[in-house]
């Protein structure tokens, strides 16, 4: 699994900077409303370097921020802006898991098919937020929430991608003060001289679990860059699912379109299967080289999550259609989603020898009557826009 951490450093301060740009040149501390005045919500980067952290009691931080400009938190405004940011991110992936205001994890396991690389996904996220909200963003990508968060928070540039196989090397220098473990475990690690993940990773799994129990398992997994197993759920209700592909070479013929559609529908059906959904409609969109669009919607005979049904319906509907120019970008959208548990097919078709028996019967009837008096009914997809069933009779 590949996870992206979308991280806005000093989120509350950045919002205040938009209101008053002069604050960027001053040390700033965001404190709670009058009833919460005893705690710090956020601070500027300068004060963070002095040792101030969120949730620190103001009485403990006062000697570090005596020269700071205090600002009362506007929780409602911060919340509205954060919700707008999350809604914008949902345009790229619906699998969101907010950690806190300014930090959210995204499951991008299946997104590289829509983008050329994970770096392109990261650039799309940072560019979108910078343009729409004028906020500075850090994006880290790895195989776990912990790894991606560390990548985002330590990124010297806007983005940092930890490629598969490079996890242990990246994590080795991280100090144990960054680990999400209880304080007593952290103290024991310090006493044992294990002050970084690199040193912890030198121990075996059994050695760590015998010393620290279930927390030892967690320590071993973090030190060795083990990936998360639990997927990030969808944060919003899903009304449709999109898949898009930028063609390496423009496609025009029916065979080229069919091959490209197979790749798109593979990913689409995998997503439907994971969600336990089936679709009633498929919308096809071609972005043509002539800078025009071709769109067509197909109504399925019944809810389906099978690519063969979708491909057969689409190709029948495209028969005889002439495109103005080759296809540059191709996308499909599954709509009218319903809950779907799949179907049991061929449940009673496992009788041995049934095909041979039927063949013998067909031969006997054809010899006796000179032609086949029986017919088999099959569904005929005529390309109609109506979700009806049409049948023809063929020789069995």
C-alpha cells in the first residue's frame, strides 16, 4: 500500500498570515479562546525552533515566547478552511484519513494509473492547494502512515517520496522522540542506548518483543519500514468512480481503443469489488487530438462489476462511430452505484459428460430432420440506449 501524508506546517499561523502578511516577520503564538487560554494551539517556525510545541501550557512557554505576538484562535474559521481543503483533495482521491487540522493521510495505491508517477501526484496536491488557498504544503509518500508523515515533516523541498526498498535507510536517522510510543517505553529505550530507529532496527523481532511486548512488534515494524495493512477508508459517500488514462501514443482504431479500455476497466472493477458496489451506467469520455471531446453514456442490462460485461456493452455502442481525430486522453466513469455481493455462476453446470451428451443429441436430431429443430436463446446487445434485454435464436 502507498500512502501520502499531506501536511500544512503551522496551519493556523498560515491562515493568520493571509489575513495580516506583516505577521510573517514576527514571532507569533496562537492561543485558545478565553476559556482555553492556558494552552498554545500553534506557533511560528521561529518559536518552534525555541522549543515551543502545540498543547504546551502557556505558563511553561512564556519564557520562550515573551516577545511573541499573541493571537486568539478562531476555531470556526480554521475548521471551515480545513474542510474546504479536504473537499479539494477529494477530487484526487476519496480515501482520506485526517490526523489533525493541517495533516491528512491519503491512500494513493491505485492512483499512479491516473498519473505518470508518485512525484506527479505530490506536485498535483501541492500545486492545487497553493493556487486555491495560498498555503505552503509539504507532501511525503511512503508505505505507511508513520513513514509518510516523517517524509513530509522532514522534506527540505515541497515533496519527498520514499521509494519501495528505501524505507529502512530513510528511517535509520530518526530519533525515538518522534515515535508514537508511551513515554515509559521511550525512557527505557534511552536507558538501553537505543536513541534512533537505526539502532532499534539492529535487533531481531524476537529480541524486541521479549523486551517490550506488543510495543516491540510495533518498534520492529517502524524500524524496518513495514507497510500498513489496514487501508484508508473512503471519507465521503461515493456516487461514481472515475478512471483516466493518458495514452502514450494517440489511439484511433477499434482494437487500440479496446486494449486501452481493458486497462481502465481492470482498475475500475477492482475498485468496485473493494467497495462492494456495482454500476448501472458507464460514461465514456475521449479527449481528442483535435481538442474536442467525444462523450457517450451506456446503460447496463443490470448492475455489474465485471469488466467483460462493460467492455461488450461499450464496444457494441461504439460500432460504426467515426472519431474526428485520434484519442489523446481516455476516461470511464461508473455511475448509479448499488450495493453488490457478486453472483454465483455455473452453480449447477458441473455435470460430467453433459456436453458430450448434448452433442450426440444434436447430431441425432439433425440427421433425422435434415436441420436443427431446436434453438438456443441468447442475449443480443443491439447498442440501444434503453436498459432492455433483446434476444435472438441460434442453433445450440
